[in-house]
């Protein structure tokens, strides 16, 4: 008996349901850094945020104890996410060897997501130099509503809506606004979240923590805002993905 009818049936089923390899190719890969340049809980919160987005990301952790952060790993990804963490100086010490790989990845069309410390690292002094400008501490700006570096909340204007987010000494972004999509500003008008081009890619950064879960607030003895910032984090991701 000829195999042609079976081949035709197989092709029809494949067209109807899609093959697992086709499905795998359609799912963009998102890499989330986890290691000494982050703090426990931060990478996991970014992972949860990405998992809540409609893109069906295949999410992988990269870092010393997970998949290695290499040019090859980045070449197969659509997004690279740098979560919050400790101090900029210490974090950059661990990540500076990856600077050229990350810049090449974004320049070639990849997306960068930086949350708090990851936002600082998108700057230049020190950092990956992905922004049309640089970063600095929000608490050091004129008329800042916060003057200490501990855990607290901050009010921002996100797409003209006032929202309250978890905050711990996050950056503001001193950037050329004509080339930026400014998603949010602090109350003194400085930039709290933006998306900017870098080569063929996009760089999304945010000073506060829209990815923060309820326990971040309760563990710090803070009032839990309603709603949480998950929808704002999704907005950041979607804006980076919309190129």
C-alpha cells in the first residue's frame, strides 16, 4: 500500500493542531538573570511577571548556577531581563564581562528589561550603556518625595494614571525624551519608566518594582497597594515587544 495517504493525513493533522517543534519555534525565549548581581526573590518575581504576559514565553534563568550567560544563549532569546538586587558597583563587577554580549544582543534586535538595579545597569556609569543618557538615584533629585534608601512605596504617574509601587533606592532616567516612550514619571517629573531604541532592539527600564508581589510589602511592613503593579509590568514588557 502507498504511504501517500498516511503522509497526507499526517500533514493535515499537523496543519490542524500544529507540531510541537512549530509550537516551540513560536514561543519566544526570555532569559532572566539570577546570580550574585541580584537578590533572592527578585529574579523569581520577574519570572512570574513574564509568565503572566500573553506571549507564552519560554523562560530560562541564566547565571552561575543556571544556564550560562553567553552570546550563544542570548542569540536564541527574544528578551533578556535584569532584575533588582544590591549595589550597582558590586553588580557590575559580576556582569561587566557580559557587557559586550548584552549590547550586541540588543543592538541586533533583542529586548532588554531592567528593574531597579537592572535599570541602573542599563546606564553608563557603570553599566551596559544602552540608554540615550544615564541613570542616577531618584532620592537625590530635586523635590524627590523620598529621601532614604530603605524599603518604601512611591507614587508615579503611569500613562497619566497615579499608581503606588514598591520602591527601594531605584533610579530615575536622565535621557533624551524625544527618542523615548516615557511610560511613567515620579511626582517631581523625572522619568520612572521608559522604553528606548538601541540599534534594532529596545530597552525597557523601570526604577520602582511593578513586579513586586504582595509579600514584598507585608515583609517590609508596608501597606499593600490596590491594585498591585502587575499590569504596569506587563505594559513595560508589551512596549518592548511591540517593535
